[in-house]
C-alpha cells in the first residue's frame, strides 16, 4: 500500500504545528517532538533539511528554534515531500520509482498504466494541498 515515510509524516506534522502558531512565533524541535510523541532525533534531522531547503529558518541560542519562512497558504504539501525525500514525485510503482529497465515485466505489465494514472492523481492532490489547509 502507498505510504508516506516517517520523515515526511514528521515534517508535515512540524510544518502544520508551526502554521497553526502566530506568525513569527519560534518553535523548537523538542517542543514538537514532545507534543506529538515523535522521535526527537529524527524530527531534528528533518527540520534541519527543511531549513537547508529554505522552508523554515533556524535560530540558535537559549530562545532559539524554528519559524516558517513562507506563508503556510503558499506552501504546498508536494514541496515539503520533495524537500524531505529529495525526489521529484511520489511514486507507488517500484519500476517508476527506480528504472523501467530494472523491471523484467515493464513492457508487458497490465497494471502499470492505471497505477500511473492513480499516481498522477495523488501527486495532483499533494500539489494542490497547502500546509494551511492542514491546520
């Protein structure tokens, strides 16, 4: 079954948490991890990646943490997924995720085309859904 990775889940939880706060309000990875009972170490890595990709800014120090850089109304879920996974699209077929040449039935597969349609529909939902709509 199609499933988002834990990294993506935690990243979306963090982005949603920050979007629900007042603009400019700093959140820490520890605060988010504790609030949603998720592993701090993995969340911290995900948030570092999101900061590196320019979705959030990190502030160091005693009162440090993270804030959203862009408006949650403009942040698409697909952008967050792509930043965390470092892939262009979400794929549900292994042969589409990797290389068609690696699949021995690629030319005779009878389910590939309908599943690619489904995959395109899923990606469209992620392209249209904003972080603010998740709040």
